[in-house]
């Protein structure tokens, strides 16, 4: 794949990625339309769990949320394994065990 059509196609697909990642408008739109609503909803759920005594007080909820969503995004970006319902359930179960009030 040194100079053939496949290389040209791959190059044309990859070249825009750095500019997309550095685009403030794209990041802002992704944050406002996708990421923030999900983080806000999960923050509320976790806060209710802390208030109810289900989760430990003093948790850094941003870190907890990153711990849940990070592996999901990683599987989407580096698809070495399926992002299945069982994976997400196992991820959530393990994370919730770690933050549970003991």
C-alpha cells in the first residue's frame, strides 16, 4: 500500500482528523449536544445516590463519570472488541461496586 489508490483514499480520510479535533465549533457542538446532557443526567443520578446513602460521600463525580464513559468511547475509537450490552453492564456493575457506600 505504498502509492496505490488505497493509500490515497486512506490519506484523504485521515487528513481532516486533526483539524476536526482542533475545531472549537465542532468541539463546542459535540459538548453541548451530546456530552453535556449525558454528563448532567448521570451527575443527577449519582448525586441522588450519594444523598440516599447508596454511594460514598466525597466522590469526585467527574472522575466517576469519566470512569464509566471513558471505556465506552475507547471501544468506539479502538474497536478491538465489541461494545456489547454485556460489556456495558459489566462496566457499570464494577464501577458501582467501587463507589458503593460500605
